[in-house]
C-alpha cells in the first residue's frame, strides 16, 4: 500500500530551507531520503531512551550503595575526632630535643 504525504517547506525559514537544499542535493529520491532520515531519527530517539534507562539504573544502584554505606561512614566520622585530638596534642620541645639527641647518639654508633 502506498500513501502520499505532502510536505510544505517555507524557504524563508532557515530550518525549512536546509531540509529543502538537503533533499534537492540528495542522490536518492526525495521520498527515499525522507524515509531514511526519519528512520535514522527514530532509531536515535530509541537509542537515547535505552541509554537514559541504563543511566537511571546505574544512578539508582550507586545511590542504593551509598545509602548502604552511610552507617559505615558515620562510624568513620565518629573515630575521626579521636585521631584529630591525637594530632592536636602538642609535643613539648624538651621531649622533642631529647628524642633528637638520642637519635643522633644512636646514629653515631654506626
């Protein structure tokens, strides 16, 4: 079954003019070129839907795993202040210089 379709292009509109020029310069018939172009577009739309669906699943998986890790991350933040306190305790210069002297004496033995 063959169906006729009328296509009106306004050559004053840039997009319409591009389509007209493309179809006029095509090596195929206007009908075959229009069918090919529309089918390529539809394939692209379907591919994008598939890609978006895949990205949505990946994003959901990452979010679920991050939610599962939240308790562990909370535990890590509880232990972090202790480590910060240990670093914040000032070392007296006397202990530091005594340790330095001991180290130098030890190294002189070699």
